[in-house]
């Protein structure tokens, strides 16, 4: 039997696309057939390597060869592009964060519902196989209910090359939107989804990078579960040390390259030079199409422990570590053959089998509500009650 393929269009050939590109290249279920980007050099390269290159997002949506669309445009453009895709009757995979306002999320969900198409939000690291295995272990009840979750991640996020708007909170900049979308997705998935309140503090400690670079939040869930979520992107401690120096994308990490992000930025004076440096990380003439490396582990998002009534559970790059009453042991996972293939699993199941996705619009809107509550709680120095939460893993 021949392999069925999903003809995928792309809106936005930037950094997010580059991170998903190894998946699209390696997974036989996906075929890239069309794309748009404001940069001519990116369009020209896509045309040489994959398919049709359009100048506008509207043209990708209207392309009859396209069955589904991956939207990887800047955060603040997601709502507009999702509405375009829905109007054209195309299923949508939109990058995280879903949007930067709840009103935009509402409009995206309404457009998808009206068009009877599936809306999937990702990639967030809650797609990772060890996280999904942890989620299923909690849902099965074999270790009792999840009672406490601790998640922390320390990276160099704030010192990677950025466009100016990526350092402006109101435009979706800083760590809350881009990185909170990963961590809060994970914590909500494990905790059951129904966060009742958020009490948080944020840090913005570098005037040259003025958006939030750190946060710590206490999340309380319906039923009594609670979680702490801590993130720092200030490029000092690296929490990959806690997972055996496996990098976020599953490749071995050289701990001797400490401080590399700050050094590179120090050698890139001025906003224009930083923008040019960022362009080298996007799809264009100077970049190489990454192929999946040999010997990859599963991706991760820092250190996490979920305390259930009968065991502590810790996702690892090679499986799920169980700390039970009488022994500690690893439930292994086979190494990934295609990075982020779980995203394609969910997309194809939705498009081909009409299976409701786990990471749908309602789930992702609820994650954004938590992220916005982190900002509001930090400003007000008070807990924030939530009202738009949905249960994790529940068909809607």
C-alpha cells in the first residue's frame, strides 16, 4: 500500500519553520507544496527545494494543491492568518503561542468551528513523547491522582538574536508568550487542565532586553492539585545539566560552550546587526536544511517532577522515570526516528480520521489565559482567578 501524504502549505519561513523543517523533510506523511514569506530569498529557495512560492498568505490559502496550512508567522499575525485558512476550508496547524489576546483566540476558534475544520496549536513541548507518556500514566490512575507538579527551565532564550518587537511584551515578546506556551501547556496537560488561579512574579532585569526574562508561578487546579512553573532565559545556569546535558531538541549538548549566546550578542552591536544575525537562523540562502541527526533523544523542556499519590514521575529524554514506593525504575521509550513526529500524528489523525486533536483551540486558549494571568498577577501582586479553562485530553 502506498504511503498517504498530506499536502501542506506554509505561511512564514522564519525560525519556527526552521525548527519544524527536519520533521517535514523526514516524515513521509507530509509533503511541502506551497509557502509564503515577505522575504524574496526565502521564497526563491522554497520554490527550488519544495514547491510553489507565493508572495501572500492569501495565495497560499487559495492554492488548490494545499490540504492543510502550517502558520508560522509572527505571534500577532496568527489570528488573521487562521481566519484566512479557515475561510478557504483548510485545516490549520498554527505555531504557539496561539495568539497574544483571548479575543484573538476566540475569533480563531469561531472561524474554525464555522468552517468545520480542525485547528491544532503547536509545536509546544507538551507534544513530546515522554510528556505524553506521563500524561497517560496520570490519566490511567495507576499511581493515584497527581497532587503536585514542579517544572523549571533555565536557558539563554533572552540573549538569542531578536527582532525589536520580540523584546516588547505588548507585541508578544519576552519569555511569557514564547516559553510559557511550552511550560504551561505541559503543566496543564499533566494537572488536568482546569487551573483555578495563578499567583506569579516576573523578572525584567536587563534594560537592554526590557521584556520579561523570567517568571515563577503557582498554579492551583480544580480538585486540589497545585504546580509551580519557573523559567529563566537570562543565560546563566543551564538546566540541561539536570537532564544529562541533552539539549532541548534532543541532541547532546557541549557544556563547554557556556556563555555562547551572550558572547555572540556582544559581538553584534546595534539592532540592525542583531536582525541580520537572526536572519541567519531562518530559512534563506545562508541556512542549511537540517536533517534529523543520528542518535537523537526525545525533546524536553527542562526539569519536571509530577508527584502522584503512589509515586513521583519524571519525564526523561529516553523515557519516564518512576519513583515508586519500593523501587525507582525507567519505563523506556524507543528513540525518535523523526523529531516531533507526534505533531504529525495529531495533524494527520485530525485531517484524515476526523479525530479531535489534544492541542485544540480551546486547550491552547486556556494556556494563553494562564500566561496572561502570570503577567497580570505580577503587576498586581495578587492571585488571578481564571474562567476559560478546559479539561486536558477531553474531546470537544
